[in-house]
């Protein structure tokens, strides 16, 4: 897996450099998907770059990407789970919290995860059972015991239905924690729990590509990971994503109770 990890890092860095360059050159165009989601030309360019590089190295592998959906997926096959830009709204508005997210899954488990923020030049990565890293530094969650000292991030869906349910959760959590953040990239939110910049993250509506790589990184960094609603047993664990909680282990149960 080490060679595959190195290859994935190189691909994420190339895609990261490309989306940074497109923004710096003022070469962005904007469009809408499904009537509610912003997508830029850079999302599609990054997707093509990543996909082509992977298929050149591994022609038989399956690709599950945000910008390339619509097939039936067989998670028993070697599969790459890709978000070509996580944090598109940040990206299109000139913010720095956006990343390339690439996970490699085999035998129904994510084996390698890479999340690269080209604007801060921060590379988070992990291979299964080998620890998690930010650059050359091994990372760990922050070991806290009191929910009241936790900085917790969350996210909101593009489709603005279910408002009372989402606000209800926020209303229960915010008074019990140090503060709440909405940083705009689920993949980076989870990596930030992994390296201790945040101590908790939760979000209801996600897709596998938002979180597959970051969940492995967080797990390898010692985070507790679970769901505040019973996950659908028909969905393989490696692409399970909705109602996700990632946190420092000793506040996990208290946070989960508030979210249920
Ligand atoms: C979104 C971001 C955001 C999260 C949304 C995701 P995108 O991904 O991760 O933080 O709240 O649920 O859809 O659209 O920027 O790739
Ligand atoms: Ca995303
Ligand atoms: Ca995306």
C-alpha cells in the first residue's frame, strides 16, 4: 500500500496545484448542478486529471467521483472514491479551506486516504494500520474529557429542507460546547479533528466522496467515528457517510446523545 499511497499523494498534489493555478489566473467559470449546487470548471478539470492518472496506473479499477456518478458500484472491486474539490463554495469565493480528497478502497475497506489543501500546502494522509500524518508529522486527536472544552465543526446541505431538524441539533449542541465552526469542507473538518485543531465534527447529509479519505485519516489518528442515526446496513461501511460524528474519543458518547 505504501507505493499506492505515494502515487495518490502525487496525484492529489498535481490536482491541487492545478486548481490553485486556475484560481490565481482568474480562469474560473461557475455553473449549477441539480439546481442548488455550485460547480466550477476547476471541479471538472481536477476530476479529469485525477481520473486519468489513476486509470493510467490502474486501468481495471473502479472510480466513484462526485463529478462522475451515475453508474452502479460494486464495492467488492478495487475502488477510488474522489472529491476533486471539497469546499467548492469556499474555493469559488477565494477562501483557503478547500481540498482534493482521494480514497482507495479494496475488499470493502478504505486502505489509503489523502486530503490535500493546496492553498495552505497541507497534506493529510494515512494508510490503514500505519498512522495518520500531516506532512511529515504524525498526528493525533486532542485528548479532552469535557464536551464544554470542545471546538466542534458542522456543515449544512445545499438543499435547504429539513431546517428545523438541523437547527434543533445546533440548538442542543452549541450551548454545551466551547464553540461551533462552519468551515466549508467536510474532508478538512475531519482532518482537523484528526490533528487536534477541532475536537468534534458532525453532519447529517454527506456523500462518500466528502468523507471516505478523511475518515481513515481520523481513525488512524485515534478519533472515535460513528453515526447519530442507525446506518443503513445495506450500504457498505467504506461508503457509509450520512449522520456522521467524528470526535476525540472521550467526548464521543456525550456528543452523540445530543445529536440523536
Ligand atoms: C461540501 C462540503 C461542505 C459540506 C457539504 C459538502 P463540496 O462538499 O464538504 O463542507 O457541508 O455537505 O457537500 O460540494 O464542496 O464538494
Ligand atoms: Ca464534497
Ligand atoms: Ca466537490
